[in-house]
């Protein structure tokens, strides 16, 4: 479960509501603080600037490797999820590595160019990508999951709030359609009364139900288990 920000960080506290039914089903949940996270000083956090989806993505993959080596994680049943920047990473990591059996991307960024021109935080991505969205080549294209959807084999559930101005719902729609065009299993859920993230009931219950079902269908928590 990749956190948002990206300059944010997991601390010793209860995870978000949708993680509780996931853990109750028997899944182990890895909550990494890769390069670019807060809590380890300014220099550590600054390493994500100009490199979103670079070294921080490799840190997450290295953490998964370590959990597999320790026997905590089954390499055939690895999933990825997260919201906002974590949603971006949930779409981005399957473009880099084929190990993921399922992904659930919440309020993601999938196309940095359209994000820049449609979001209410367009200046932020210019600062963190250290680039110009009008350039025909560079990180705006190179680090956009939608531009590399041909690499994805991971069944992906994408969600967004229709009222989200931070990562507008079009970001989720773009990636969903790009995956469908390539025959990748995908589903799209847009919550009509939600903004940046799903926070109100009964939408939270709906999201939790869909997440659990998506992971159980594509990577059951117990080997040989059949989801019902």
C-alpha cells in the first residue's frame, strides 16, 4: 500500500478504513516509506523531486523482494494499492514489473500532461517533475502510466471521485480505457459525491467491498482458496 504525497509517510497508527477488511482476510500489508517520504529529513524527502516513479519505485520493489525472501509474501500473490500519489504508483509499478497479480488504484495520476492542465495543483507537478508539460519528450510522458499501458498485464481496478479537482476523474478514465484497449482486465468506479479520496458512507463501504473482491478474485489470501 503506497502512500500519497509523495512527501508524506506512514507512522505507527491505524491504517485507513479499507485496509482493515483486507487484513481481516489474512493478507499481509506492506506500508513502505521509500525515498521521498517525510520523517527522515529534508534531504531524504527531496530525493523524489525530479524523479517521481524512479528511485522511490525501486525502493518499493526492493521491499517486496525482502518480504518474499523472508517468507512473508508469496511471489505469485502480490498486489498493489494506494491513493493519490499511491494511486499513481499502483498504476506505474505494473508498467515496471510483471509480478503484480492485482492492482487497485485510488484517485490516481496516470497522465502527467492532462493532470497539469486539468488539476487545481498543476504547478506542483511542474515543480516535482522538474519539467515543462509542453515539451514533446521528457518526464511528463516518460513517467505517465497511460503512455506505457502496453506493458501492463495486471488486472486493475481504478476508482476516483467525480468532484476531485486534485487528481481529476479523467485520470482514472484514461488509464481504464488504455488497459481495455490492450485487453487487460480492468474496472472503473467513479463516486458521484466524492472528491479526492472516498471518505463518506456508504461510499466507503462500497469501496472496501470492491477492493476485497478484486484482490480475492485475482490473488486469494490462502493458496488454493476459491473466492465466492
